[in-house]
C-alpha cells in the first residue's frame, strides 16, 4: 500500500509543481498590487524591493477615494455592469429555453450563429461600433456602452444556460404539466431552481467582462467625461498623481475589489456551474 501511495505521489509531483508555479505566477502581481497599496511611500520608493512592509497605511486608499470623479465613475461602472448582466440573463434564458426545449425551423442555424458570435474577437468591431454610434448620435452615452456589453456577454450566457437546460430532464417539466401546471409554471417551479449554479456562473462572467472592459469605454465616451467608467478613469489615474504608485495601486485594488468579493462569496456555486456546464454541454 505504501509503495502504491509513494508511486502516486511521485507521479503527481510534476503536476503539483506545475500547478504551484502557475499559482505563484498568477497570484504574485495581485499580491504586489495589494501590498504596494498598503506600503508607506518611502518603502515604495526604496531601491531594494520590500516584500513585506514594516507598517501598513491607508493613506493611499484615502488619496484614491478623494480623487476627482471616483464616486461618479464607480457609479457609472456599477450601473452599466448590473444592467448588462440582468439584460443578458433575461434574454439568454428565453433563448436557451427555446433552443433546448423546443423544435423549430432554423434552430441549428441559430445555435451555430451564437457559437460564432461567442468566438468572434469583439475588438475587431471597435471601428464599426464607433462609426455606428457616431452616425446614430449614440456617442458619449452610457446606454450605448450597456448595449455593447450586453451583446458581448449574451452568446456565452446563451451557450452556458442551454447546456444546463439540456442536462435537466425534460420529464420533470412534463410531470409538472400532468399535475396541472402550464409550461411557464413548470419552468418557474421546477426547472428554474435547478438552474441556480448556471445563473450564478454566467452572471459572474458577465459582471467580470463588463466591469473590466476598457477598449469600447475608452473609444465611445470621448467628450462627456462624466460618463467614463472605472477602467478608463484608472488608465489616467497615474497621470494625475505622477509617480504616486501607492495611490495608483490603491485605486487598482479598489477597482478589483468587487470582483474579488463576488468570487469569494460565490466560488462554490461558480465552480459547480462551470463544471456542470462543461459536462452537460
């Protein structure tokens, strides 16, 4: 038995070492960002890197929070992101149900177009989107940004929810309809609660995508600076404060905080949702 365990441990050693290396390489930039945000300014500017400060300070966070427009841009990002996520979930839920549960002409072509939209590089549409927004008078408006984020997150949401719906036995809904439920009641009472992991996973993906998006926000919000989002504001933050890396890292930490908190709170459901969607798809 011990020999078998030792052989298994030896075989897993390269995999564990590789996983540890990937974790360190991925986590170190985040660690350094947060650490710099709490470091006193003299230790940030020291010639020798300080991997753990002698004392912690919140001065940089206060500087970032007092910066012009911080609250406004935080509100803009939150409004655009939440609206995008809600719209994507509502539309994708209906589309995924129609694809997974109904048979209609053009269904396969529709699914193919959704997959194509999911893998398409949205950055290639920057110029066409800008021209359309300019010609329709939609530049410098948050609803335009919300609509674009909605289009970006919708294909993934449809594909993921379709995978979950396919994995839920249709017999459950049929049994509910035999008991007197309508199609909508059977979906609401039986199927919808079973979709919770998929809804959480897709919601978090949509939130991260819209919250972190920079290119469209930077191109479409030009004149009306009050409608900028946090990523655009953050890109000019270092220019405002020059070499104040503590304030810059504090602003970056505040920017990343909502996503980190959401992931920590929902990590179990997200893991179950992504794994379930992959297996059932």
